C-alpha cells in the first residue's frame, strides 16, 4: 500500500479542518453538576439527565468530557445505578447517537470512553452483542423497528415514509432497516443488562439532545419532541423513567433543550456547536 505524502498528511490534519476531538474544558464537571442539581430539583432521575448529557456530549465530540460525566454520575448518592450500570447506559446512549450524528463521532467517543473508564468498571459490563440480525430474527427486528417508527410519528407515519421515498426510494428502507430495526428499537435485554436499556422514552431524549446540539435541524427536533410526548400518549413509555412524564411536558421539553444548550456552551467555550461549524479563515488552494 502506498504511503501518504507529508503534504497530504499535513492537509488532512490542518488546524482549520479541526481534525481532532474536543478536549474536556476545565469547567465541564461543574456544568454537569449544575445539571444534576437542576434535575434532582425537578424530579428527573439520574438515567434521564445522564442520557441527555451523554447525547449532547457525543454530538460535540468530546470523549474526555464523557469520562468526566461518568466520574460525576457514578458517585451520585441517590443514583439507582452502579458504576458499571452508569457506564453501560452511557455506552448504549452513545450507540443510539449513530442514528442522529453518524458513525464517526460514536466511534471516536465510545473508543476513548472505554479507554478512560476504570478497568474494573469496563470489565463488569457484559460483552455479548445484543443487536445481531440474521435470518432467524430479521422479521422480528423489522417489526420492532416499524413499531417504534409508528409510535414516534403517528398519525403521519405512513405519509412521512411516502414523502421520504419520493426523495429517494431507498431512504425509508435504510432508515427503517438500518436504524429503527437495529439501533433505535430495543431487543429484549439479556440477563444483567436491564439497566443499560435506552428504551422508548430515553431514545426520544437521545434524538432531541443530538439534534439540538447539531443545530440546523429544527424540524427534526420538533418531530422528536412530539415523539417523546407520544410515548406517554400511546402507552409505549417505560414505567420506570424517573421524571419521564414531566420531561414530556412543555416545561420538561424546554428543560431538555436548555440543558443541551448549556452543554454546548460549555464544551464549545462560547463558540457554539462543533458538529458543523464550517471552515473559517481559509482559502482553498485550487
């Protein structure tokens, strides 16, 4: 295999292209602490605010901040989660970020998160894959994914699929098969992994948080805000999400968005989202 030239490597890693992840700013622990206190005051449990914070932090591409979030969340006295359960929940939320942020940031953040965790914590998370699809379960996975899609977008679930197909006939095929069936809906958890499940409610929370932190996708934020509310209208909401019903209210929706904005402000150090800030101050050499 031929090697990359030095000029090409320098161009790939040029500062204006922002090739690396965001470092954890010195004040990020205090930002997460404020969010934790705000959540507690509103009856929002650790799993919910940690899921919001994880998704926003993943979108901002700051794996070091994820470790800081874990270090705080795993020591909250009132948390129902052990340290491995906290890490497992964050890892599962990070996986679901793929459907909103794309694969690269999840690869960056999940890999660095694993390296930053205490070894005994990581080793305590059961390793088997739970989302493999083959000929024995493909129909079940597709039905599960379609049910999640319908719950989020009802009463427009069919109309939206038809609209997507007009843009490209394979767009709804990929969204349903590649995301809702395999990532956004949940198979039955294996024994010992129940606490890691990012179910119907928290999946909508992941969507809202990622999309808000991206910027530029207001219509999709709106769709997933409605999707969160519909979980409590159609009975698909989990019963054990502490504060979930309040998060699905108007006041709770605003709180989620404000939490994400605070994380973006802290991680971006006032520069806004790192998801797609553009390249500034550089003239292409053509």
